[in-house]
C-alpha cells in the first residue's frame, strides 16, 4: 500500500521566484497541500497558465504543466480536457491575464462549463509589467499608466463569471489556507467549470490593497463565510444578513435576544443565482466580503457532452497523413 501523499510530493526542485512576501507563495502552499489531502494523482494533474506573475505556477507544481500565451490559457485547458477527459485540469490566471486580453477566452470556458478548476489571482494591478492598473483596479488607483488616478469602472470577477454562465463561483484569500483549502476541494469535486477568485496581495505594487477586509484584527467584522443551508452570520454571531422584503436586498442587522432572532437571518442557498448576485455585490454597499462557495448549480459539462455526441467515441478511423493529403474541399457523403 502506497504511503499517503504530502504537500512535498507536489513540489518541484525549481526555485520559487516571486517577490518576497508575495501572496502567491501562500496560494502555492495551499494548493500543494490540498492536492495531497484529496489524494490527487500527479500523473493525471495538469496546471495551465497564461502570462503574468501567477502564471509561473506550473513550474512549481510536480504535475504536468503548460505555460501558454497571454490570456489564452482557457483555450489550451479546453483542448486538454477534450483530448483526455481523465485529466484533472487546473487553470491559473490573474486579473490582468484573465480579464483583459483573456476576457473572451475566460467567458467561453465558463459558459461552456468545461470541467476545469479556474483560479483567478486578483491583486488589482499588473505586477509582472511593473504596476500598471488592471481591469480590477479601483477608481482612483495611481499607477505608471494612470498617474492622476484610474477613471475606469473596475470589473468584478465574480459578477463577470456569473454573467458568463459559470455554474460554480467562490472566493478566498491568499493567506487564509484554513478557508481557502475547503473551497479548492469543493472546486475540484465540481463537475464543470469551477471559478475561484483569490484575493492576492502584491507586496511591491499594490501592498495591502485588501487590508480593509483581510486585516486579522477586524476580519470577524469585515468577512462573512457563507455555507449552504446555514444562516449568514458574522462578527462571531453578533451580526447577520437579513433579506429586506421591500427592497429585495440583503442588509446587515444585529443578532440576539433584543435584536433580530437567528431564525430571521437569511439562509444561504448556493443553488440560487439571485442569492449569488446579491452576495457578489454586497461589498459595494459597504457590507462584509462574502467568502466561500457563493454559487454551485451543477449541469452537464462541455467535455461530457462532447464525448457523448462524438461520432467515433475517440476511435481512430483513418490516418493523419491521409487527412493531410486529402485537401480542403468538402464533398457530400
């Protein structure tokens, strides 16, 4: 009987090269440990990335890996999954790589529901190219490309994913392995495109960008960890979210004997797109940041549908050489 895998079994001999203090280190360790915990097979695991700081990821994972071109990782990942459905395909991208030049490709891998785990590292900046503003940068962000402050309305990655038709949407924080690992496990178990936005600290160009909700001293008040079928409580149970029936919006209320009873706190339903929409936009109202699995509503994956309707079920019916010599003229059968 083989010994249980450890995080070291998923680490390579390559020197990990990110800036000291970069959030990518924490994500890497979390992914390695998570794969070991679930007993993943390195020989059937693939990491695909585009271009950016996050895209160095495949070099540091003891699995198969593809470091592809800017924004096109979803296309490569789709091809891999269709060619070999047994592969466990992970897609690693950033807010610049995935939501700028790669926005079109990301949209299609989500709407098609290709069975992949998509980790989008969001640091709200272009790190590899020295700190220009990115599609997720907040209004007013000063950078080499916006010296007087960005005037662009930022992209909300989870809202983008929901609008693209994603069937699994979740959020996590780079240094919070305790809560990020269960999210990654849930993403891996999901049959389809699992989108996970990970807030990642860029220590050099956008340091402490998420301090308003990741700071340990105030995290209990600024984060809400949602779980299917359970009331949406935070602040150690002293506060919660209640549905205002007049506005049909979630609002923060105090919880207790002399306040709102727990029975009236809104219960998370991860299968509801309407609930997901409300949670995704919650921080825009000045409310806590929802973390965990926000939306999960399974449907047939693209690769399953592809093979179900494949005319030869993968069996070879001819030779490549013959096909090349056949020409490009279509003839009626």
